[in-house]
C-alpha cells in the first residue's frame, strides 16, 4: 500500500489498515487518530510529528521507526516491536506498551505519564529527561536503561515498589 492510498482511504472514513506493509514509508505529520494498524509493518518508517491518538498498533513492527515528536496519546502498542526506534520528544500519555519490545529505543524527553510498560523488554532503552509519572513497569526488563534526569513520580517499578524522584538515575546493570 502506498502512503497516498492510505491517506485517501483514511480521509474517506476507513480506519482499519491491519497487516499493511508500510515499511520505509514517510507518514510524517499525518493526522491519523483512531487508526487501526494491528500487525502492520512500519519498520524504518519516517513518522516524525505524526498524530496517532488512540490508535491501535498492537503487534505492529515499528523497529527502527522515527517517531520524533509523535503524539501517541492513548495508543495501544501491546506486543509491538519498537526496538531501535526513535521516540525523542514523543507524547505517549496513557499508552499501552505491555509486552512490547523497546530494546535500544530512544525515548528521551518524552511524556510517558501513565504508560503501561508491564512485562515489556526495555533493555538499553534511553529515558533521559522523560516524564514517567504514574508509569507502570511491573515485570518489565529495565536492564541497562538510562533514567538520567527522568521524572519518577508514583512510578511502579518491576518489583512492584513505587519510585518517586525528580532526579532519576542511570542504571548500568
């Protein structure tokens, strides 16, 4: 599917584009609220500043995607692959990233308030300066993550403990 075809069909009211192949496509700045992209290949896609409010991206492949400044507020990214993706400055307030793969993802200076990271793999992810207020990391793998200057307020850690610190920390293993 081409970007032009997707945008035209979306403009005509269609919302379900599950299992599409949009790898290496450029959807930067697109407004795609409530779109359904379950099990869609968006690897290496350019998605800078895209608006995906309440989108369903469960089991989507977003590996190495560039989502800098994207708005994914309330999006469902359950079991999605975001390894090596760039989400710097993105807004994911209330998003679900349960069981997602975020290995080596860059989420620095992103708003991740209230995000569900339960059982997610976050090895070597960068959360520098991110807002993690109310985020839930229960059962998540936080090995070698960078939380330098991250905001932790009522943040649920992998062991179920609650962390609150505006200074953050860097976990080197």
